C-alpha cells in the first residue's frame, strides 16, 4: 500500500530518501528538486513492506541552477506622476534578495530605492523629478552580474503632480 521514494545522483551507488512512506494510490509525489547538480540521477520506488519489490527510473539530469532577475514593470512606455505610488515588479530565480535603483538619465546615474530586498515587488513613491528617460534596475544582492534593467524608458511627469487617489 505504501512506497518509499529515493533519489541518487551517482547512478545508484547510493540513494537519499525523498520520503520513507507515502500512499502508492496517488500515483505522484511532489518533490522539490535539491540543488545537487548531476547528469547521473535516478529515482527508486520501493514497496515499504518488501524493499525487494522496486523500480528504478532511467537516468536524468539535475542541472546547475541559473540565477536570474527580470524587471516586469515598469518595463518601458509607462508614465508616472510625481507624488503618486507605483508598484515595481520583477521575477527572480535562485536569487534570495535584490537591490533596487532607478535612473532618470538613461542609466548614466542610479539612485537606490532598496537593498537586500526579498520580495518580488516594491511600492515606490514617485519623486519630484521630471524625465522621459527613466529606468528601473534590479540586481542580485549577492551577485552583481545577475541583474536586469527596464527594456525601454518610462516617464516621470512633474507637470501633473498627483494630489489624490487614484493618480493616473
């Protein structure tokens, strides 16, 4: 009725337990893949009551994780108004924290918004500047080569200051 699930990263020389006992009736088990890269991985399923009854998968690869961050908003073409609040959104894979900054001069200089930030969004108070050449930059806190910048410029408009909600 129950099965044991194990994995190997060395072609079956040794196995690590995924779960010691789970019902076999479900036909699947959610397994968070460990960060143990190998090209010689196997999964073994065995009967909890009789380990001689087992099956082993074909060889598969656990790839080396590739850290990445991607700015998703603002990503170009937006217009924000001084005094309003806007969300900045990004995706991150295998990155625990990021540093956020913005530029109003096409990336020549950057102003810090947050450091070691662990969320996927940031609620930003739009400053009192006017520029058609703004960018957002998101950089991994632990690896500065893992970064992304808005795909195109966005605008901060000082001529229409937001004084109420919602500010469009």
